[in-house]
C-alpha cells in the first residue's frame, strides 16, 4: 500500500522503520531504533510485563498512533507472555496514517466520535481520530480508566499543545491512581507541567543519544531530587494558552 500522504519511510538502526511527517517536520521515532525505543520507553517504562502477569486486563492509552508500532509491539508482547486481555486505545489526528497501518480495521462513526476498531482473541484496539484535545472530552464517558499511558506526541517544540499542564491534567482524569505514564522527553517544561497537573514525576531510562527520559505516576509523590533540580530552572511548565 502507498505511504500515507506527506510522510516518507525512514529506516532506523535496529532494522525497523518509522515515518517522517512533513507537517511536523519530525520522525515518529528515534533513528537509533524505532522498535527498541518503543520497548524501552513504553513497554518497560509503563511496566507492561509486570501488570499483565499480575492482572487479567490492562487498559493502555497511547497519545499518537503514528505508524502503529506502539500497538504492534505491545500486542505481540502481550500475546507471548500472558492470557490477560489487552485494551489498547490510541489517539491520532491523521486518519490517513490509520488507514495505512490498519487496513483490516473497521471504521465507526457515532455523532462526532470517529474511530477505527479491530478485535483480536485477547485484545481490542481502538484508534480515535481527531485532535486529542477535542476528542478526549468527547470520549470521556465511553472510556475505561487507564493503567498506563504512552505519551508519544511529536516533540514539545513541534507539538506543544499535547505537553501542557492542562493536557496532563486531562490524562490524569482518565487514569487509575498509580497509573504509569512514560515518555521519551526529558524537557524541564514538560516535567514541570506533569508535576503541576498532579503526576508524580521521576527520571526515566536513557536511549541512544538522549541521556534521560521521563516517567510519572498519577497521584504519587515525585522524586525529591528531581523536584529540587526542577526548582533551580527558571523555565516554566508548558501551559495551553487557549485553555488557561
Ligand atoms: C511520534 S508520532 C507517534 C508514534 C507512534 N506512537 C508509533 O508507535 O508509531 C506522533 C503522532 O501524534 C499525532 N498527533 C499530533 N498532534 C496530534 C493531536 N493534536 N491529536 C492527536 N494526534 C496528534 C501525529 O499525527 C503523529 O502520528
């Protein structure tokens, strides 16, 4: 199938591919390895194995479906290790990406809500189409509370509205207490935004050329050393100026 419009395919160093978006002028993954980055930041960062082996169901929310790699890796992994049910919900602005990555998914529409769905023996995937800041409130009463969130929007510089205090507060409302959020970004402004929204924030693993990333847990304490470090920086938390 042809690539989605305004995207080009990029080979990464672990042999997996990613897409580069013309609109955001950014790739969906690190060129050091799309698959490896997904495993380190999201599967390990959100303790997916631990949860799936100890519970009968896991609800995961992904911010940015992109190429579908986050879903594919999580589904493959879940099938191998457990009988638990995986409920994976992803948010995506660009419908063309979803048509390309999920040719067998069914398109659904109910009023303003538009989504693609695919059912598997022990998993369900839903990709909600539209600007996540608009679709999440529309979906509120139709979504379960999540155990894990893959915060995988484009970078705060290119895609700032999905890294703000208001956005992270919205994600908190969708989360169980103790739910884990993982992201590749280690920027001061997004760590401050997470903390201001009520997430306990702590440093995450390094990957490739990035020395750190960020992990968070809903309604949990932050790492005290990290808070001291954040207080030293004048950079403020990112705010959504349209919503503030
Ligand atoms: C870094 S990529 C996601 C990569 C993906 N997790 C994967 O495994 O391929 C970021 C995605 O967020 C989407 N996006 C950007 N702004 C958005 C918004 N406001 N609402 C929903 N999706 C958005 C982009 O279209 C892009 O596909």
